[in-house]
C-alpha cells in the first residue's frame, strides 16, 4: 500500500512549498481579518467592496490569495495521493484532474476580480 521513494522523488520540494504557501496564507489571512473585521470603515456592502477594489493593491492581494490557496490546497490533496502506490494511469488521471480543477477555479477567481469595474 505504501511505497518507498528514492531521494530523487521524495517530494521534498513539494513539502517545502506547502510550508511556504501555508505561512504566506496565514499572513494574508491575518491581514484580511484585521482589514475586514477590525477596520472601522470595513463595511461589507457592495459599495464598500467596490470602493476597496478601486485600489490595485487590493486586487493584487486577492489574486495572490487565490493563487496561493489553490496551490496549497491542491498540492495537499496530491500529497495525500502520493502516499499510496498507484498505477501510472491512475496517477496521471488524478494529477490531470487536479490541474484542470486548479486552472478552472483559478481562472474563475481571476475573472471575478477583473470583472469588478474601476470607477474614476
């Protein structure tokens, strides 16, 4: 059921990236929580969100959040699958499904962020 992996295919790069993205997500989450819940002008109405999204930094932060969260989550799922000895066709099917899912939902998130209009 479990398989031994040689050091070349140990997944150490994936493990390090999982920790780095996790740390970055914690920092972004704390900033988001403070901004959205402790800032006095942090209303959650459409007008408040539209007003915030007039600044490019908010869009960049949201886009970064989307990319990091998708990588972190899908890499975590893939690491669970990597623990098991799978046939090559199953391994390629799982990784293909995760990549397609990741690209689709990342594109959806980008579409939402970019569809918010700039108002002068």
